[in-house]
C-alpha cells in the first residue's frame, strides 16, 4: 500500500496492460465485428463476437462491471470517460441503424450492453425449440460440404449458448458430452445428400465412432474423389472419337455444334449459307467421314454388327455393274418379245396361205 501511495497511477504512467490504456488504433470509427445486431435472431452470435473483440483490446471490463468509474482514482476518471465513449461508439457501429438510434444518447457502455441483453437474450423454450428444429431439418441440398457444415456449426454454437453443457469434469458429465457429440455426428450425416451414402456407411461402421470433425474430413475427401471421377471420361476410347470428329467440326462450320437448323437440308449444326449441299463439299470431307466411321466401328464392335465403308470408286463400279445388268436384261427381254411376235406372224401367214 505504501508503494502505491508513493507512486500513484497517472494517465501518463499507464502501461498497455491497464484496461484504460488507449492504443492509437482505438478510435471511434473502428468496427469490431462484421456481424451486425438485428435482433433476437442473431444476438447470441453477435454478443459472443463482441465479447471476444473487447477482450482482445482489454476493454471487456467496461461492459461486464469489473472496471467501474467509481472504482478509479480521481485522476483517472477523465481517462475512463474517454474509454467509455470509445466502447460506446463501437457498440453503436455494430448494431442495426434502427437499434442505433435508441442507444446513441446513452452515457454508459455497460448500461447499453445490459439493455441489449435484456431485450434480445431470449433463452426461453420457444427459442431453443426453434433452433433444435432448424438443426434437425437442415439438409445439404445445393450447398457444398464446407457451407453445409459451417451452417450446422453456427446452429450448434447458438444452441449451446442457450442451453450450455455442464462444465464439471465428473464421469457423468464426460459421458453426457460424448453422447452429445455422437448425436451431432448423426445429425451431420443425416443431412448429407444421397451420393455420400457409401462414405456415410463407412463412417458408421467404424468402432469407436469418429468425431464430427473427423467425419467432416472424410466426407470432404469423398467429395474431392467424386469431383475427380466426374471430370474423367467414362470410356478411354472417347478421346479417339473426339479427335476423329474434331476435324469435321472444326472446318467450315466453326468449332462445336450449334442448335441452329439449316433451312435447306433441315439439319442442325449449321446455317444455310454454310450448307455443303449449296456451297459444295470440301475435298477432305469424304476422308474425314471415313475416319469417323472407322472410329465409331472400333467403339461399337461389341454392340453393333461390323460395317465396312466403301470408297467412291467402288461405289461407281457397283453402279456400272448394276447398269450393265439392267441393259442386258432389257436386251434379253426385247429379243424374246421379237421372237414371239415373229413366230406368231409366221404361223398366221402360213395358215392363211
């Protein structure tokens, strides 16, 4: 006591560990938390974030009652007023505008904190029931695994703030904590989509059951494996087919196939001004067609009968043979008709004679 009386604390002698010490960055324009208080629906998350931010700046005592003005030395009360005004500004900056108008005229940061707690801290059965229902009904749906897990963790944290677990270290409390963790593991797995069925089965077959964080890590690995599987072609021969067809799609009509329909040939994939039936077929068209037919034949040998493509020369030879055979049949038919007619006329002349 004698030493404190000989060396009283003054504003100039305050070090950084004192709750009334103001760092140059401690200004009124600072926003401590990104979560803005809107009402009872997010009060628990907001209050937890604010307490952490004030504790980090060593200003938590100005709202929890451990650093009151009447307990300070007469010379430090002016400094306490400055610290109280700065903390009050931080509170105003972290609430919604409609709420800020009701607390901007207050003179004590602690009184504002207690007023917000009394108005929005609803630890009743209705609030607990609504959070519990949101936890049990939450599904992954279109969310990714990290987004789904983060949303579920936020609901768990808010539920714990309204219905906290026992803090003692007795065996009964430890068993209860293990049961809560097991329930949360089941809640996490039950909300996943059906494409994680195999991974969920593998997790539930483990003994003992993993923690929620371990299960989250395993599901993330399974999600990465599924993404790799989706990006890999199902058949190795698809690459060869696309190479064979790439030349046809990349020449004359642009890369890729559009959904436009030609008004001349009524086929999709090109316009009238690019139609081969009007502008003419390119020299390499038949060779590319033969390459595509060969690639398709290689892929579909197990499901369709073999088809041997013919060249234009072979096609012309077949037409000549067919035409020749048609001419021979016509000549033979003409000769038979002439013989029949001549024979009939000869018989009639002979009878008449």
